[in-house]
């Protein structure tokens, strides 16, 4: 009987740990970084526009673009480009966002 209680306790602890850990460790997951289009709409559209027509120079190299997404970019007049690497975005997701921006802008 005691063993059953112990197992139930372990399961409960793992469950609670999972809930807390996932919430803390994945701050961008709520906006679904995996769903590129939705993520762009939720996080980027305000500054870059529906068609990525604002504050986005498609002529920059891919490296510069991804670096801007991951590390942010300071400009003369705020608002600055926030750094999404700090928020848990992966380089792969940044690349997908960049592709999405090029696509909606019609340069691809
Ligand atoms: C608070 C406003 C703001 C938000 C939100 C924002 N950006 Fe930016 N972004 C900027 C500014 C400002 C620049 C720099 C533009 C410049 O150099 O003139 C920039 C630059 C960039 C660049 C480099 C292109 C360039 O011309 O400098 C990319 C790529 C980019 N942003 C993607 C994103 C993505 C993807 C998101 C959402 C995850 C996002 N941005 C959210 C303001 C923002």
C-alpha cells in the first residue's frame, strides 16, 4: 500500500514539475514559435507590417537578418528590434520567420 502511495506521489511531482518547467522554459511557446505565420502575426506584424513592408531590408544577407532576429538591432529612433534569441527562439525558427517575411513581401 505504501508503495502505491509513493508511486502516486512521484507521478504527481513529475506532473507538477512538467507544468512549471514548460511554462518557465518556453516563454515563446504560448505564441507558437513553431507556427511561423501565427507567430509573425502575434509578435512581428506591429513593427514590420502585414507584408513585411516596414523596417525590413530584404537586400541584407541572410546572416545579418537572422542575427537581427536572434540578437536584436538598435536603431537611431526607437522602437528597436527586440532580441528573440533571449526569448527562446531557435536559429531554425528565426530562419523560418525570415523566409516567411520574404515570402509575404513578395521577393521570393
Ligand atoms: C518593436 C518593434 C519590432 C518588433 C516587435 C520586431 N521588429 Fe524586427 N526590426 C525592428 C527594427 C527597428 C529593425 C531595424 C530596421 C533597420 O535597420 O532600419 C528590425 C529589423 C529586423 C530584421 C533585419 C532586417 C533589417 O532591415 O534590419 C529582421 C529580419 C526582423 N527585424 C525580423 C523580425 C521578426 C521575425 C520579428 C518577430 C519575431 C520582429 N522583427 C519583431 C523592429 C521590430
